[in-house]
């Protein structure tokens, strides 16, 4: 009987952890979702490269945190975007393409999202109409990341500048 209860609790715990995972979608899927009638979610773009160690660390330490995953999934369309991806992307009346440069090259959409500063990891927040709110460069631990995510996710940016908000320690 105790084994059955333990097994049931373990199964329940495993299911709740699985429910906390982020459902990453492509940029094109986010554009489609954002254009749907009644969409209330902003767009979050994790701009990464395959070789970026800090990107992998942020995936593991920050995005896999249950609080982060639940909050982000509830409030944002979550996009994982490879800054060195080779597929063209149509967005905002333009075609963004891969540009061979140096050893690796870059995607023009990454350059646009990061405002010309190719630095990884960088996360980008867009509003419901896919207008740029802000790119945030660098590795972010859970607490600072949640402060930034809430600033944009709860529309605090509309009423309070970042410096005032971040000084409150929310």
C-alpha cells in the first residue's frame, strides 16, 4: 500500500514538473499566433547559437526553472531563434536571410532583433503587435530574469522606467 502511494505521488510530481516545461516555437509560428484574433501574449525571443556555452547554461539554469517556465509560458509566446540559422524568414514585409561572414555568419533577423549587436545569449521582448520592447544581452540568473520578465509581462514598462522599477527590488 505504501509503495502504491509513493508511486502515485512520484507520478503526480513527475507530471507537474513536465507541465512546467517551456513550449518553444519558431519565429514564424509566433508571428502567426500573435496575429490571431484575441491574442494577449507578448513575444519572447531567446537568440542563441549552437556554440554558445552561456546560452546552454541559461537554458539549463534559468529556462528550466519551474517558476520561470510557468510564468513565461503563461505570459509569452516563447521563441527559440538560432542567430546562425540558414532559413529565410518573412517578417514585417521583409525577407531576412543568412549572411555568410567570417567562420560562421549570422541571420539578418538576429541582427535586427539585437539592434546590430550580435552578442549571445540575448533575449528580446516584443509586445503583442510584435513591436520591439527591448533586447536584454547576457546570461541571466533566475531572480534577475524574473524581474525583467515581469517588467515587460505585466506592462510595468508602460508606467515606470526600468531604473525606478529595478531599484524597488521587485
